[in-house]
């Protein structure tokens, strides 16, 4: 095995970037072992630590970039699905606009529930962790085959009476 001081933290970040998207809990030792096994190189742990930190920054930028595309997604969704509802709430934090919550209900889901489902709505939520914690809230119905039928969903910062009642009136 060759000890390499020519591997920079940027090279390590590029190597592990895709793997961190899938497994954020990948340890420094796991990254070190991956580089050893793949390239037969021994990289200093300090370089691996800096590389992992740089890869996380690249991934964070990826998420921020995706949130910035929500307005364009809303425009396309409403144009291609007339009658659908999509609301995006943001808040201003200094010069930066930050995502707060989002609500989506497709017209086909509204009509399907009104025409083919029992007049019963179930509400549920689940936690979202990691980079942008919050909750995913769903409104579901039961169709004629006793199967779940999605009516609408919402991504919110936290489950509260305000987040539920704002959506239930729609």
C-alpha cells in the first residue's frame, strides 16, 4: 500500500460525494477503507475529515438548489394539471428566502376522491429528518376496494393545529 499525500481533501470529497448522498452516516474509517480498497492508497485521516466536510457542503448546496426550483415546479405543475392546488410558503431571513412549508393537491385526486371514495378523510403525518427536518402530512381517503387513496399532502416545519387546519379547510 502506498501512502499518498497527493490526494487533496477536494479529491476525497469528489470520491465520497455520491456515497454520502445515500449514506450520510458513513464514517471516516469507512471512507478510508473505501479509498484503500479501491485505489490501494493510504490517505491521512485529516485529509479524509476535510474531504467529508467538503462533500457535505456540496450536498447542502444541492439541496438548497433544489428548493430554489420549487417556484418553477409549481408553475409547471399548475400548467400541466389545471385545477390543482400548490402553495409554497417561504420566510425572509435577511437577504435569503427560506422554504417553510408546501401543500399539494392534484385535481385528479380531488375528483377521484369525490366521485369514487367513501366520504371519510384520514389525516396522518411522519417525521422527516436530516438536512431539512419537518413533517410530511397527508390526507387520505378509502376507495371502493378498501385501499388507501391519496387526496393531498403537505411538507411543514412542525405538526400543529395551525398546519392541519390551514389544509383541512381546502
